[in-house]
C-alpha cells in the first residue's frame, strides 16, 4: 500500500470531527472499513450517548460475548467498534488501580463521589483521552500494538475542541503529580502528527465551510496535526453533455404531451436547474477550501441510497478509496 491512504493508515489515532450533521459518523465508519479492508486491524470508537456504529458496521450482530459496555464488538475481518462510555472507563481505571472490582464499584456508585466528579469539569474528557491513550499503547503477547489504528468518531466542533484542549488546560494549571504526568503522556500522543491526525468533515455549504476553517485554525493552535478536509455530500453531476441546451428543448415541450405530472417540462427544468445550481455552489466551496487550506479536499459524493447500514458504509468507503487514489494521481502529475 502506498500514497495518501498508506500515509493515513500509518497513524495510530485518526480523529474525525466537523460541524454537526456533516457526516462525521458515516466517514469514520467508512474510514474504518477501508483501513480494515487494506489489512490494518482497526477499532472505530464512538463517544456519543447512544451507539450507532454497530448498526452501521455490522450486518448480523453476533451474540454478545464479554462485557458489551467495555469490550470492542467485532464488525468483520480486522474491524472492531467500541462505544466509549466515560463512566465505564472510570470504573475500569479504578479497578486497574485498586485491583478490587467491588471497591471500585462502591466508589463510582457513591453519591458523594459522583457529586465530587460532576463538580470537576472536564473529567469525562480526561478519562476519555486516558482510555484512548491506554488503548493506543496496549500490546499483544508478541509486543505488537493491540490496536494498530483507532479511528474516533469525535464530537462536533465545540465539544470536539473542548476534548482536544483538555490536556492543554491541565498542563497550564497542574505543575506536578500523577495527573500532570498522565496528561503529559496524552498530550505527547495528541500532538505527535506521526501518530495522531485530525480529519475535518464538511458539507459544501457556507456555514459548515466557515466552521471547518475556524476549527482547523483552532486545532493547529492546539498543536495537533491536520489531515485533509473531507468534503462530503457532493452533488453528483447531471449526466447531460450540454445541460442548458437540453433544458431549452425540454422547456419548449408541450405539457399536454407528457405522460405524468412529474415529467411536466417546467417541473423537470426547475429540478434540473436546482441541481445545476447546487453543483455550481459546491464547486465554488471546493475552490475556496482548496485555496484556504492549500490542499484539495477529499471529495465524497451524496449517495442516493444513504449511509444507514453496512452496504452504505461500504459504498462510502469505496468513494473514499477512489478520492484517495485521485489524490495520488494528482500528486504524481
Ligand atoms: N455521502 C453521503 N450520502 C448520503 N447520505 C449521507 C452521506 N453522508 C452522510 N449521510 C447521511 O447524513 C446523515 C448525517 O450523517 P452522520 O450521522 O454521519 O453525520 P454526523 O456528522 O455524525 O452527525 P452528528 O453531528 O449528529 O453526529 C445520516 O443520515 C447519514 O446517513
Ligand atoms: Mg455522528
């Protein structure tokens, strides 16, 4: 494997973020699928309240084995998914530290401890990053990484940035002790662009594009490496060689001659013009993204069948693969 895909898959942590609703989860799932198909054992981690990745990645769920709140679910050859729940990760951490499960459960279940936690802003982000660090550094019996690649369906812009900035805030305020030492390790992983990259997903519209550019600037300020912009949902081209001339001919047809109201010439012309306009708008935002980030985005088309299960994810993964190959061809020419 060579080129941009190989460059991406050499990393240990790929964080997929962007404005809400732009396709972060779909892209994280597709990237996981693509990496796994390329032979890299991949874990796709989601951080939201209710898990959606099992439905996106797994056609037939195996009967649960292990702890469903803690253990990654197999999603096909080389592919696993995990819903990272901070409360569960905290419990796991305390068990590891205290070595007594009942004691850890007692502490986490204690109302006073929970009140103390809720008063400590950022504990969820901290424990989430700690757990990710732990998974990146875990090794198998042969001393190889247990999870060579972790793709994270990270929260949207605001929450995503507070997750990524948590170590900076702590390092600015805590000078000594175990919290400082652990945060140093997490920050070293996040800010090492040979191990961690942030990928930003956007739609080709005004607000998401503006937000993407601001998000990338903030990520850079935090010292993290940025991967390419992923421009999702491109309007597929109208398969017409000379659209304007075809539309003129359609417009001149007599409504009385067409077989269905949906084929009514003004309706056909209006919907075709709408698509042409959207395609023009998308092309404009692509140019702007390329100019302002000094790199062409990876472009994914809008898929009519949607991305609501393994077939849709496989189709999006194929589009992502083609976009990466296109990038390789461009950089060779
Ligand atoms: N390229 C695409 N073609 C067709 N449908 C898509 C595409 N990308 C995403 N979708 C659909 O758009 C919707 C939003 O996508 P998704 O859930 O991945 O976005 P998100 O950024 O994770 O949203 P949220 O911020 O709510 O987590 C979903 O219904 C998804 O199936
Ligand atoms: Mg999502």
